[in-house]
């Protein structure tokens, strides 16, 4: 599994949000699959159609990330 990178700052660390504004740290695979950084956590209730970069202000579709 390869991790996709932010198109702006080129880091792999992303997060997703739920309706309450809580964040969950994630990675996006080269297949555009959003997976939690911590394997014990679930993404149930989180919107995985939009990811946010931890390193800069970029956010968007997981499909817009760049390959490493």
C-alpha cells in the first residue's frame, strides 16, 4: 500500500471530520481508499469524501492527492 500525498505540501498525514467537527487522523492509499492511521479506530460517522491536510490549508477529494 502506497500513501498518497498532499498536492501542496507533499505530506501523507490527513484527517477527516464528522458532523460534530471531531477529527480522525487518516491516510489515503494509492487506490483512493481512506484508512484510519490507528487500525483500532473506525471511520463510521466520518465524511471520507473530503480529506484535510495536517500540514497546510489544503482540503479536497481523496482522488485529488498525488502519488508518492
